[in-house]
C-alpha cells in the first residue's frame, strides 16, 4: 500500500524559504506510471495546486507561484521536495504531497498533510 | 488558466435521497484524445481529499458505485444516487488540461 509522508518546519518567519519533503513508501518514485505533486490548502479555504514532477525530472508549476517555487526528486531516498522562497503570511497553509496518474493527472494517493505557518 | 465554478456552495441532503453537484469550467476540458480532464474529490472533515472520479466519469479504485460523474467540455456533474451519512464533507472538482491544475471552490454537503 502506497503511503506518502510530508515533513517540514512548521513555523517560518516572513522572507524565509520553506522546504518540504515527501517520503514515499510502498512504491518506487521512479515508477513510470505516476507523477508526484504538491497541493496546499489555506485555513478555511479551498485547494491550490503548487507543482508536480515526473521521475525523469520534468517539472510543472502553477504560474502564480512559479517564480518562487522549485520541485525536485531524490530517487535514492524515494523522496520528492518542494522549495518556496520569500514566504509571507498568505503562504500559511496545510501542504499535501500526492501521487497522480500520468494518464489523467488524478491525485489518487495523498499524504496526511503538514501545517506550515508564516508569522513574525 | 481555467476557472472552475461549482454550485451550489452548500447542499443539505437527506440520507437515502439523491444529490447532485455541478462544475463549470471557463475552458473546454475535452482533449483531442477524447478524454475530459476533470476530476472530483471529497474532503471529509479532518481528512485529506480523496479521489472519487477521474477523466470526467471513471470511478477511482474503491469508490462506491453510488457516485457517478458525467458531462463533457465545460459542464460536469457529480451525482450521488443515495446519500449516506459518511458522504458529508466538501466536494471539489479539478481540471488538469495541459498539465496545469485548478480546483473549484468546493461544495459543502451536510445532512439535513
């Protein structure tokens, strides 16, 4: 059974860089059938896709965040990561990692999420 | 970017009765390969979202057959044939055309 587990700092100050890691178990991140992505949900708000990556290294970004975001994969650790620079209060959110099908982009396995707060 | 509009925003339901949620996209989600890149998710209270329907009408693994998706192009519908108490939560539609993803604002389903 595939499981995804997010890890991150929890609390950041404005202008800092957010680094999150998603550890995948039960599947290889090199599995050619899937992509791996990050989605966030601000308190009381809806869902917003941030970025996705394929094991080959192909990346896809939300245009509204592209200038501050990078996504990467570490096949040796079976992990993928997200970096978000220059964070501000609106970046406060629950951050989810997820696996999605390459053929349809349906996010069919989700992590439990990690809450990130930005506050001075 | 495609804007996804869901309605209603809130849907009180009676167990055993049918329910329906609509989602409209600002752009045509029908790909040249014949698939509509439209998914439906349910986020139960305190949980991560779960995939219900992908490519407009295909049920995800383990999803009860009381859930069905229909529509094409810009207008889509999620139907629950007989609502159960465990179906409460927020339902989101999501489009993924051209490898760019946007979610609808959500429809909150609660028991009357």
